[in-house]
């Protein structure tokens, strides 16, 4: 083949290769590119679905956890949660042998997002087994809680010393948790049981829907329920160191639920910890200062009861329990030697005075070492209310001095009585706080009319008593200034005295023996002379000259002083007797 022909063939082949390559590229763009895009979208969708499925799983898991937390949560109401958790902590401590000193709401209760923490501060005294049992049951309980702070002080150096424990427990309340009045499910005994019975009958087994074995609390005893046959349960007594005791019908039976992952944990796992007690390390010697507290002086009335409970403070527990003894006492006083309760029921006829009791405290192992204390009881007769006497009414004349005396009696010293005016008395009316004398000279501008005043008297007893009495005061214009003696005449051998009120024009014609009553003046006409009249009242004899007003009468013979047995009250009644003019 010649060179020219060979070149033509190569050109044709090369052109064909180029055409095939270009055709493939065009076919790829037309047919394969959409397929690749679809595959990319499919892969992206698969990844998105996988992420959503994972989120759904996480959400379901979170919901399940939240439901579990709500089931283990304290009630949502803060006050109810605080009360129930505080009661539960205290009861648990007592069941574990604590001598509880105080259980108070903690200072750390606070809201954190969707849940609330409730804290309780417990102070008490126990030994290491008691503390270990408390920690074990606290950890077992189906509750969202923990111990955030604990301080332990050993009070001894040998064997199993007493421990002073101060701890803060924090419980959690999840929002929207169920509302309930009790922390755990409850029922009651349908009949009583003795301290040795191994079965019990409950009022409603449905109230505690739990698969055996499970723990319940009956009073201060923990009981393990091993089998359930309706309302009849088989039990193991005195679980976790509590003491089997008899329980009466209707005693509360409360569930002590245990977390599912802790049901296999046994208290015996703590045995090695107990054997290697960290509190047996010798501690600095403690100085004990035993003392009796709870005594205080009292003041009572006859018939009342005295009841106090003595306490032995700062005593060495290794010397045994405290015992109390009455060394000196008033008749009828009793003292419980174990509890320290002193009781004295007094009679209604008990004489007033001061009575005392002297008490000694010892310990079982040191009966000769005594700590003594004394208290006194003052018996007082009830303070009687004073009695105040005052005229019911009196006349007061404008511009004229008015005086009346209030008297009072009391079971205490009379000189310790204090008089005073109650609110609302007329302006200017005063009373002497010691003598009880009321004084008043109303101004001429004072408005006449009826007024009421109230006098109070207060004694000086330990419980002051007050009595009061009211007096009606008739404030009048001075008619005695306007009433004039206008004549003294004789008619048929009978003498008459003529009087006239210049203000009203009223006239009065009176004979010897008749009385004239004008303003506060009330007098009897004892003699009628040609130019005068003689008047007589409680203060003596008066002479009234012709043309003078009754106010101008002159005292010519004072009355004889009253007898010594005449009371000031009687005299004040005479002074304040109401008067009225006799009209003709």
C-alpha cells in the first residue's frame, strides 16, 4: 500500500474514534447524569431518615426516663414535697436507731429548669451500724434523691462509739409529677397482730400493687413481705435491725419501694465496712458536763396543773440512761424516773404561796454521782375585778363648780387603785387618779343638754383588772341666778314666800316645810320672815334676803359633820342628787 492511501485510512480511523468519543459524552449527559442525581438524592434522604430515626429513639428514651423520674419524684407542690420528704427522712432515721435532735427544711431548696430540689437537714446521734443501715435504706429507696453533705463526729474512743451526725439530704421534684398526699403507697391493718405473728391481713392489697418480696413499714418496724395471697400476706419480722412489736387494727402499712437495679443488694455487703470502723480511731478525750434542763419557775392558780419534762444534757452515754428522783417536793407532786416528766395536779382549795421541788439526776452506772436542780411554783389567787360606785346621774350648772366622788373596792390595797376617764367624756371634766374626785366648771358658752361620762378604775394586780361606771350629766343654764325672792306675805295666818324666774317669768309660792328645787339647789323652807327666808339643805342653814337670787343665799349655820361610818360614796350621792324647780 502506498503512502498516500495509508494516510487516508489513518485519517478516517482517527475521525471515527473522535466521533465515537464525542457520542459517548453526549449519551452520558443525556442518559446517565439524571441517574447519578437521583442516586445522590436517595443517599441524602437515607441519611436524613437515619438521623430522624435516631432522634425518635432518643426522644422515646428521654420520655421513658422522664416517666421513670416522675414515678420516683417528690410531688410537684413545693410545700407538700418538703413536708413529705422531711417526715420520711425523720422516720427512716428513727427506724435506724437515731436519737433525732432536729429535722429542719434545708437552705438549698431551689428550682432548676424543669425540676425542683428540696433539701432537709438532719441532726442526730447513732452508732455505726445505725448509720450504715440508714445509708443502705436511703440508697435502696425508689426516690430521686441524694445526700449532698454529711458531717460525722465520734463521741468515744472504744468499741462502737456514738456518732454525732449532721447531714443534708436533697430530693427532686419533677414538674408535672403526680400529686399525692403520701410519699409512698399505703393501706392499713384490718386486724391487730402480735409481736410474733408471721402473717398479717391488710385492708386493701390493691393499694400496694407490688410483687413480693418487698418491704413495708408498720409503725417503726420494717417488715419483709415474702408472699401475697389477696389481703393475707406472709411476712418476716424485724427486718434491718428494727424490733418486732405488736400493732393494733388500722395501723398504717406503708410501702418502702426499692429501685429495680438495687433489689439484689444486701445489707451484709456492709459487714466488712462495719468490722473496719474508721471511728474506732482514738479521739481526743471529751469532757462531759452533765446538767438538768427543762426546769423553769411557774406561776399558777389553784386547781391548775403543772407538767414539765426534765432532760439530761451533755451526759456520757457509756454510763447508761439517766434516772430522775424527787428529793424535795410539794404534796401531790410526781416524777417519772425514766422520762423525767414532773406532774402536779393542784386542788382548788390550795393556799396561795410559793412551793418548790428539788430534783436529782443520776446515771445507771454512776448512781452516786448526782446533778441537782430546783424549780419553784408560785400559786396566786386570781385577781378579782374592782367594783366602782358612782351616782347614776347629776346636774351640772353652767359657770358653777361641779364635784362628785367615785369610790371603788378591790381585793388588793385600795391605795393601789387608779381612776381615769374613758374616751368620749365632756371637755374639761377631770378626775383625780388617786382620790376619784371628778371636777368640772363648764364655761357659760358650753351647750346645755344631756352628756354621759365613764369612769374607769384599774387595780395593780399581776394581771390588772379594770371596771367602769357611767354617770349621766344634765348640763343646765344657771336658773338659780335668775330665781329671785320677790316677797314674804301672810294669808289667813299662813306665811308664804314668793319666787319668780326672771328669765322664764315662772312664779312659785311656797310655805314653810315645802322645798324649792332650782338648778343643783334643793332646799327646804324652814322659816319665812318679813324681809328674808331661811333655807335648809345637807350643807346647813342659809339666809336669803328679799330681792336676792337663790344663788346669793348666805350660809349662816353649817351642818354637823357626818358620822365616821358614813361612806364617801353616800356623801357623793347627796352632793349629786338631781334637782328640778317646783313650778306653780
